[in-house]
C-alpha cells in the first residue's frame, strides 16, 4: 500500500477530526503512548524470552498503531506522509550515503582558467614562534610562498586557535571549497574574476566570512568534545547548521557526510600540528586528502 493511500484511509477512521479542540494533541499523545506500549512488549520479551511467543505479532500491532497516529498527525498539519518519507530518505542519504560516498564529485572551478583554480596539490608549512609577550604566533607558507598574515590565538589562554587555517586547508581538500584559501591565503589569489557573479558571490567577502564563521562555530563545538580527539562522527545539528549557512553557495552541493569528513580530517591534522607546534601539511584536492607529512 502506498503511504498516501494509507494516510487517506486512516483519516476515514479518525474519531477526533479537525476542528475539535483536541484534534492535534490526541494523535501526538497517541504516538507517545504506543511507543511506550512497544517498549513494554520488548521488556516482556527480555524477561520471558522465547516464552513470549506472541512477541512478533505484538510488535507488528504496536507499530501499526504508531503508524496510524503518525499518519493522523501528518493530516492534522496538512502534510503528505509520502512527501515526508521521501524527504527523510534524502536527508539520511545525505548524512549516510548508502555506498559510503557522495554523489558525483566535481571540483567547482574545473571549467575556469588554471590561474583561477585552487592548486590541485600543494604543501603548507606552519612555523610557530613566540612573541615578545610569550604567546605563540604562526606563519604559514604555501609551496614556499608566504600565506596570509601571522596569527596568534587572540585568547586569554593558549588554545591553539592560531593553527585554525588547517581547517580551511581541510575544506579545500575534502570539499574543493575555501574562499579563505582562494582569496586570502594563496598568493597570488585564485579568485574567479573571469565570471563577475562567481567572483562576487562565491569568492567575495560574504563567502569568506561564512568560511571563517563555520570554522569558529565548529571550533566551539569541538572544544567541548576534546577537540574531536578519537571522535568518529559529528553531531547532526552541527552539520545541519553548516548546511543552512552555506545554502546559497556552490558548496551547498556537498553533503553532510562530506562536511563530516572535512571536519574530522581537519581536527585530526590540527591536533598533530598543535602538539608539534607546526609542521608541513600536504593537500591533494583530487585525492581528497590532507596529511601532516613532516
């Protein structure tokens, strides 16, 4: 049976139709109650094991009741259960691609002149030194050319944020995207000036701010989780927020799974660089890799 057909037929048995003051709360409470009943059946199964011979039938019945209340709730909110199911599958595939990889991956600047493309492979050397005030300050060179300005933590306590350009390198490696790298770190820059709209929207100041904002936002999340040391997954609300921040940019084509890979790879290298107080990072956009090599 199609979900839309089920929703329509389930509505025909609704005893608290739209217009009733309790029209919405009844199916919501019904779902909660039936989930409780399902858990009760599972508790009996754990207790009685094979003696609970009706367990499969009881589970089917409870799931059916949950489905009825779910369909009824969707109807009360004027939603289509089939569209909800389709959207949910798209969301879960974005987060966990069935084959472990995202859809066709193509670098965003493939069709631009070589001088406007991010370098496909490069090395970034990070050197950490001390300021006269006893605080760390890093200098980065990319393929031997100075990149950006010297950075300090800009914090009361030394936390290593001065190494945060590693995350922009990870964005480039895993996503093929980093307005900060393209416009601020690489010298000469690699902004796509041959197409004005792309130059202004994708490589301009607003996109650079979004790139920096994502790094700062994820930093606060990572700081509360041991800087993702030993972590193998990023909480979905973090990935969802990043998707909202980048919704109007080309990088919106990258999945939540891609962003998770970029974040985890960036923090893996960051922890190594912070511990060693510098190093040489190799980036390969086509292999989608970023590694500390020296």
